[in-house]
């Protein structure tokens, strides 16, 4: 979708659907008052009849009003107060997106006015949020269907803002579109079937992405190269699969080379049977989503490619498939990691931490300012936090708080879990430096404790996205989370 920002009066736009927000109150204001006056009180009449309502989620389409150039006027309830909270505004944006999608309009016009959508101080946030939600609402997955779904009718949206906010809102809307495009890429990769979206396939996607921006370079490590380095934990996961593992490094250099990069590290287990510790068959098809951490890294790098921010970001994907072949790792096997530490594999279904621990050691060579790993790591996280927010664990309180604030801004929420030393003893092993699981109590936390042992030399945060990365049931599909969270962090540090 193309989104433009203008200061042209909304009533002068032609051949479009004009979105008019309605606030609760005794008097119309802003665009609503203007359109009502020009149309001979069409809006107040609709309100009196009860056809139009001011509650968020209520909408009414009016057609060909007198003295209004737009073909359609969409009245949309904007709620009880003139200053909505960020969650309320996001809900309003979602209702606008839904109504426009149903309208059949090719062009929409939305007036970002102080009394409803924004103040001068936060107009840019509103523009970015609305743009992102509008574009994301148009997403359709067409990856495998012979009959392609009908093309989305809404092609262009115009935001009308005050002249002094025009430049800031234009830049913000561009960011929103890029983030939504990144979410779409993440959702596409997550939704692809595992026989298509293999580690080698992901490597090829990284090489293609690098061609979109001259500031990108890509480095791909094969299994032979990882074996030579000594990445025994990573390779123990893929050794039962006919699909070769890959460590994919996408380097974006948009700032001075001396500026330390942010590393985004994604778990890319393209299918997880559990290995020898095999999962139950129910819903195992959803284990193609076990690479959604990697998909979110791709999505963030896609958005970065579009925006070219002044920062350095390294996107790393640890891609492997976990299968129960005759060569697969057994419970009780001991492997040596790239760091030199040994791990007793008590459960081969706790494989994500094995590909990540070697990857964490590997990214030390970038001398990172911070490392954020993103992984569908534990079912225990879903038990703890449900499907509302991501768990964050970190060795740096400031980094954890920054991610929390980014979640509040974007609505891609996170909540911190502790990494107290008292939990570390659950990983004790009689036969190696540590076990790869710590038992059922505090399963999400002990997984974070395991990873923390490989992140002692840099600022690090672990995002467990097991509850938010995809939806099951009739709505089955990747969500694209947490691309917006990652981009909020990246853009704030550009």
C-alpha cells in the first residue's frame, strides 16, 4: 500500500473514502464538524437516528454527500475521550483498517487531527502506528494456493496533517510501512511449509535480501565450516536431518565502522519433531513455526533495508532441522560447544538453546553493543505468560527496560522474568559442565539461564516468543511478532 502525507484540506480530495472520526460529546469537532457543515448536517442526522455511534468499533458508511468531493464518508467511532491512550489508539486504527478493507475503496483519506488522533508532540507516533496497522491489515498469504486470493482493493491512503507536522509524519509513515513490510516477510517465512522453508532456503533469502541495499553483506557458514570452528552443540541438532544446517549472517553497515553493532540472533529451527525425544503428533504441523525467531530477524532486516537507518545491525540466523534419524543425538549424549563448555543433552527437544549457545559465542567476534536473541524457545513461557506478551531475560537491567518501553510504544509487549543464580543449579550435570534442561519448574527461566552462560562478555537479552509468534486453530498462521519491537529498538539507537 502506498501512503502519502499532505496538508491539503480533506474535503477537497476526490474519488476516495474519507475517514471521519466521531468523538463522544455534545458537539462535533475537527473534520466531523467541517464535513457536517458542508453536507447540510448529514452527520448529526445520522447520530440522532442512531445509525452512527461514537464507541470504538462502530462505523457507518455514507455515500455521495452534498458538497463533499469524496465518493464515500466513513464515520468511525473514536471513543469517549479526546486524548486516547496508546492501546486505545491502536484499537481505533485496527477498526479503521477493518472498515476500509470491507469498503471496497481504492483510496482512503484520514485526517490526523489533534482532537482525535494526535497532538503536535506525538503526531509522528500516531502516523507511524496507523500506517503500520493499515498495511499489516492487508496481509494475505498466497504461498501455496493454486488459486490466488483476490487482490486487495485499497491501494493508497492519504494522511492529512497540519503543515508543521508534515515532514515528521511523512518520515514516520514511511517507517510504519517498512515495519509492516518486514512483518509481512516474517509472516511469509513462518507460514511456508517446512519442506520448502529449509535452512538452505533461508540462506538464499538472505542473499537475495542483501541485493536490495548496498550497505548489506551476507556470510553463510556451512556445516563443514561450523564443524571446523567447533560448534558441536549447533551441529548436534541437525545431525539427524537430511537438511544441512546453516549459520546465516546478514551485516548492515549504515554508520561508522567504529560504531559497535546491535546483533539480532534468531532461532531458525525450520521443523522441530523433538528429535529422539519426539513430540506428540497433535499439532506437530505447527512446528514449522519454530523458526519464527529467525523470521523476525529477516523481517527486521527487510525493514532496515527499506529505511537505511544510520546504525550498524548484524542479523544472525541459526538455521537447522531437528529430526529423529539414526544419526540423531540421543538423550545422554555429551557435546562440546564453541565456547569449550560441555553439555549433556538430557532432552533432544530442548534443541533451540543448543543452536543458540554456539551462535552466541560466534557473534562475540562482532564486538557487539548488545545482542538480542529471539526464539520460540519454551512451552513453559506460554504457561507463564500466555499468548499476550514475550518474555525477556537479560544480564543488563537497562537493556531489559529499554525493550519493555519499546513494547509499550509498539503494543508488542514484553515482560521480564528473573535470571537469579538460584535457578542455575537446576542445570547441574554429573557428566558435563551443564545439562540442556533444568526440569519442569521454571522451564522458561532455566532456558534463559542456560543461554546466559554463553553471553557473559556482552550486553544480552533473550526474547522467548513461544506464545506470540503464531496462532493456532482456525486462525493458524504466523503473527510477524516481534518485528515491530525489534525495529523500535533499532530505530531508537540509530
